C-alpha cells in the first residue's frame, strides 16, 4: 500500500512536507508528518509548486491516523 501527504498548490518554492515516521498502535496505523513554510524574506523560486511525500508500506487493514509533528523536532 502507499501513503501520501500533500500540501496542495503553493505560489512559490520553499515549502516542505514529509512523513517522519509510521507506527502501529492497537489497530491503528499512525502516520506522522511535518510541514514547513519558507522563512520570511527567504529567497525562493517564483513558480507554482505542489509539495508532497509518498511512501510504500506493507498492507494494513485498520484505520489510518495522520498526526502532525512539531517542525522544531
């Protein structure tokens, strides 16, 4: 199975999103993700971007739960 996280369309570069870890807890599969915006005043590309991260995992029939992690971790 594949799992992905998507930020949608952004007006510039400099945005990031990533799946940081996956863990099983009871019947759930917990997918932790972290996203970052560019720093104010940062030099970024001036084009439309669509940040995403997709990973392949063994099949899991229970519920998927997506959780955000603090970007400073």
